């Protein structure tokens, strides 16, 4: 089976190929520790102890604990909100946004909010979050957008990056401010409101 370039995670960093079993163990350990002790208190030593991978192995694949955290978040988000390609841009946006909001409403999602906060003060965390997590998720959104334009469902005269922001920005805003629900009904309402101006 060929790899889907839209849903595929970022390419592995240069060097020796990672053992998928070790990678999974490290990411699972990071997810558990972030919920148990928090992002700042989590250390590479704790990840190594929990996962069974050595610190040297972890540092060979990830420069620091934040890059481990970003990949762990991305793995969970891909599971929650893949690209459904249902044949309808509106339905695709609803499915993905429901997945995003469900992720944000979990304990892991709330820790993700801590990472977003950390990124405002640490340029390295900011770059990792933008280049690995955000770009991967926006590729999914852009694929939905482009299909919608090609099918005549969405306005071709709207900047796609702005259109994507309109659909997905309310989710992260609600996560970091606590200003509204993060549930299926909210996802549906956001997509309906957004597409009232974006649809043809």
C-alpha cells in the first residue's frame, strides 16, 4: 500500500532509521508523562525510563523533549482527525474539525495548550510546533480546500490560507481561552458559519 502524502507525518530526521517499536514506545511514554507530570516537568530521563529506550537513542532521533512532545501530539491528532475525503468539502471539514476538537478536549489536548503557550517564549519550540505539527495539519486542510474548489463547492477567489484559518482557528482559540465548547455541535456550527461565506 502506498503512503498517503497528505496524512503522512513529517519525514524522519537524517540518520539511522528508527525502530518503529521504539518510536511508538517513546511517543506513548511522552503522552503519558505529559498528562501525569506536565510538559515542563517531563524530562528526557523520564521518557527514557518509561519507554525503555536509552537517552542516547532518544537524542539521536529528537533534539529535545519538546520535539518528542510535538511528534506525540501529531501522532494523536492524525488518529483523531485524518483526511476523510468523503466527496464533500463541508463534510470533510466537519469530520476533521470534530476530530480536532475532540483531541483538544482530552487531557492530552489540554497539555497541547501548554505547548502552544511555551512556544510564545521559546523560539525552538515555536519553530518545531510550526514546522512539524502545524504544517502537517494544514496540508490536510489544504487538500480538503483544493478538492472543494475543484468540485465547485468553495470560492476560488478566496485565499485558501485565510479560508483554512476561518474554519480551524476557532478550535485553538477555544482551547487556549476556554471561551466555548469543544464538541461535535460546536464543530458543526463553526463549519456551517464559515462556509456560509466561503461556499459558492
